[in-house]
């Protein structure tokens, strides 16, 4: 009998079906990998399991009895523990205190506490003093502390969500050894990953999700990376749909290097859209901030770019990956946000030229079809897609030569996404050079003129149209290296 | 969602402060027939002028997500230096300009530590609070400076078009601050930084320079208030301005400027200063003992913020 049996799980968010009739089961002492493209439903399924979200329908059977978790605490009481990508430790407390957080005795006897902590740390082979402040640990060590904490709670099911994203190769190896050990102890491990080489290295079984449905479960010994990629992308192989706008005129070449990034160069032609593919931790997510002068070192057309101001002055502008924390000032209006990067241009003797400002805002509201088309609307009240348009308008108002787009459609609904694609297409027709970094392979296929694949901090492949969906996925997940 | 309710919230959010002030005035005028007289109103305006000037500078700092605790001490230091220069023979006008320049410089000193060394504004200006106070006491050896040229007295007691000079200075400075905040690129940058510093930086706004400006401006405001106070007292006291930072912050927050930055304005600060001033004045007229006055003042500050909080959370 399986340790866990999830059957017929449904979950909708508004109009969008995140999970449709998904079955998933776990045996004690197995590592079960969960793979799929972004938005396939992996995280949602695990959130249902861990009590973060409730399924709309479906049943969960844990060790023979039907369960329904209303909260994370309830799930943990049943031994289901999730280790998040964003680590859930308190940095200012000691390792020991973190291990027993929420389970601390009223009066903390440090001797006994440290002794128990030491035993747990041995189980994950982490040689740190239990009194060490967590803030001083590396990410890999923090992860092991989280796993130890899960063991402390007598976890029977451990969910790891892309645990190696921020780890070095040696740290990853160490993690795999611990996972193996934990598994020997009878714990079932769910392993969410985009990296197939890891899946084939540590998993016993693998389940593939696509668009909220389970498309297959395979025993790792009886499958191949190619088969998994096929399952991930589906039967129909989609090719490049875009008519290339690229001209022969070269705008310039970026040269970049930095922590976690090998030195590389990316040349860009007018009208070209260069897509950047790669999982989190591949270096792909660092490259655009680096090119914009935010850490690492970058040069454009032979001269170094030392910060956002200099970048903007030289015609390079970034649409950052997180519009809430990096893109928008939500207290301000649409107009005030659109003007933010062009304040120096919209002033005369220090005073804002309100007429020119309004003209500029209207122009971008029209061109990007912002809804509602009201310059005075607070951006807080706009939908995700329209907020993103405001960020793009702000960037375009600087009249850049090069637009760096970092995850431009993250958290944007399908309709608005199509509109943003049209906007991006239009920009390339007008001769801008665009660099598009995305975790969404379909988006890259749809928009790119060429795709650079990142792995381990370097560009490992350059793909040219017509692109095959499975080829992109195979490169990004590392299936190509396994074949 | 009924339309009437939305409108009601909108009205409270926008005009709640003014309504509170009007209500306060009505209540006090029924309690005391001396309250709603021209001379008393002018008296209130004169009493709040010093706090309102400091609070205007404080508003700029707070909108930029900072805080300036050093204003009271800075007021004392610029006062004794300005008065010292004037008594020492420098023409009074130049002495005043020198005091203003010193205030700006001391504010810049605060701002440099915040913007370039990355130290929290609370800590930097707390240090400024003791440093400037110590400097003021050292400069005067703890004694007040008197025997000032007549210009100071004019500033403190003069009238122009029926209003006291301190009131004119207050109004002028409030307008200047309003214009900077609402009509200049610099003001826009202050709001942007207070709202989301990271987004401002990625938009190419020179964040550090703008933060430096906000503290410099607050320093200048405190120095200006210092000149008014020196004129009122006709002497400069090294112990002047103790706890003035709290009155200024109270006026700012009662006036609806968010301590989390990015929102607010100097008009609200004026209303905030008026509310506090009217309460003080009213309680004096009603002979409320000063111990109780402090309790009431604190209660009003809490009440104002509580109402604002309720309105703000229900709106979103």
C-alpha cells in the first residue's frame, strides 16, 4: 500500500484550472521526482499536499486514512513537511533554536537542546555548532538545517522544491547523499526540479505534469530523458512562429561577468530579440541585472556600464523581473510612474513640465493600450498585465536602443500576455534590440530570433529558428547532456 | 458595494483632517468665548509657526522614508552660532544667513551618513541630537546669548499687513516646500524614493543625492525656525528646542504623511500643526493644567492615526 495516495485532485484559480484530475502517489522510502514546465502545476499540487492550499475536489489518503489539511501545521502534524525555495529559517537565531522553532520548551535548557540538535545535525552530516547563528551559514547549509528540522518533526514526507537552484555542484552532491540517506530511513521524498540529470541521478520514479494534468508516471530505470522531455512538451512540436525582423545593423556587444557568471559576450542587432533560457541557478536570472550595471561587471560597445543611471544614459533600460519590488512605486499614479525614468527630460529649471509630461503619458497609454487609460489612476488599482505595461512604458519613455526584459509576463494573465507579446514584437519592428530572459520556454519560442541556453553560469548552446519546443526544453533541463 | 459608502470614505480620507480641525474649532468656541477672536487666532498661528516650519522640513524627510530626530538640537546650535556672530559684530542679516547655511550643512552631515554610509536615519539623527546639543552648550559655555541687534526682534515681534512676521515666514516656507514637493522633479524623486527606493534606483534616479537633499532641507528648516525663536526670546539659548523633534513628527503624522514614506504633503502638516496648536491653545484658555494637556495631546495623536489607519485599511 502506498504511503500517500492523491486522487482526482482539482484546483482552480478564478477562470484558470491549475490542477485537473491529478493523481499522485508516494511509497515510503522512495524519491519521487515531479517535473514539468513552469505553470504545469507542480507547486500547486505540493501546496495542496502541504496544507498551504485546499483542493477544490479530490481525495488524499495518507497511510490508509483519508486526510484533508486545512493548514501547514495540520500537514506537519501528519508528517508532511515542505522545504521551500525561499528558506523559512530565522536568520538571527541559532541553528538549534531554528531546528526546534515552535516546538521549544517554555524554559530553554541550552545543554539538552544543543545535544538534541547535534544528533539531528549528524543525521544530515552537517558539521556546524548548534549555537551558530543561521545567518552565517551558506545556502546549502541552511537547506540541510531545514531538512534536519523536517526530520525533527518526524516527517514522513519531505517535499523539496528546486533545492539545488542556489547550490554549487559540491553542495548539490552533498544534498543528494543526504536525500539518499533520508530515503533509506523510510521517508518519502518529493523532488521538484527542472534539471533532468538530477532526476535521473536520485529519483526512483518521476511524474510529469503539463498544463495542470498528469501526463505520465515512469520508473526512472525504465525511461529516458528524451521520453520525459516528450511528456513535458506534449505531442505537437511547435516551431518558431515569428517573422524575423532582424536587420544586419549591429547595435553593439555586451560583455559580462560576475559572481556565478562566466565571462561571456552577447551581440545584438537592431530589431533582434535574443532569448535567454535556463533554470533558476543557471546564471540566466543574473545576466540582465548584470548588463544593467547592478553587480558583476558589464560592458556595452566596449565601455563599462557601472549602474542604472549610466545604462539609461547609454540607451539601455531594464524591465526588472519583479514589478512590485523593483518596477513600480505603487503609491504613485500611472503618470508619475511612467515619468520616473525621464524626470530629467521632463523638467525645465527643476520644475516639472506638466504639459509635456501629460503628452508623454498619453502617448504611452495609447501605444500600449493601457486600461483604464487614465494617467491619474493609482497603479495599485491596475491588473498585473496593466501594471507591467506601466513598467514597460516607463522604460520605453527613455527612448532606449536596447530593452532588457526580465520575465516580462510573470504573474500576467493569458490575455494580457498576448498583448504584451504584440508590444514586444512591435518594438523589434521599430528597430530596438531586445534581450528577453524568461523561465517560460513557450514565450522564448514565440518571441526569440535566437535563444541562448544557460547552464552552470555559462552559455552552453545557441539555438536558431525554426526552434523545436522539445529541443529548447531538452537543453534547459539538461536532457541533451544525458542523451 | 454602495456608491454612498465609497464616497463617504473618499471624503473622510481627503477632508477628514480639515473636518477634525473644524470640529475642534467649533467645540472650543462654544466652550470659551475668547477662542474665536481675531487676536486669539493670530496668537495660535504665531504659536505654531516654529513647529510648522520644522515640521515642513520633517515632512520632506519622512516622505523620503527617513526621520530627523536632530532638529531640536540643530535649532539650538544654529541659534547660538547665529546670535554669537551677530553679537560679535557681523551684520545681523549675514549672521542669519550664516545660521541658515550652518543648518543646511549640519543636515547634509546627517544625510551623508544616511545616504552614503547606509546607516539608519533614526540612529544617525539620534547621534546628531546629542552632538549638536553638546556643541551648542560648548559654544556658549551653557549660557544664553543676549544683546542681539534689532533685526532679531523685528523677526520675532514685527507685523506685516496685519500678520506677525513669524506667520509670514511660516507661510512662505510652507509654500516653498509645497512647490518643491509637488512641482519639481526633485520633489517627485523624493516621493518615488519613499515609495520604493529600489524602483527609483532602477529608474536612474540619483537616490543618494536626493536623500542628502531631504536632510539638508530639514536642517535648513530647523535653522529658520531657530531664527524665529531667537527673535521671539530676543536671545539664543543653548537649551532651546528640547523635544521639538517630537512635536514636529506629531504634526507630520497627524497631518496624514505616512511614516513608511512615499505619501503625504505639507498641507496636511500645516493642518496637523494647527490641530495640535489649537488643542494647546484651547486647553490654556480653559485653564487645563499642563500635565493633563500632555495627556490629551498624546491621545489626540493616537486617535488621529487610528482613524487614518481604519480608513486606509478599509479602502484596500
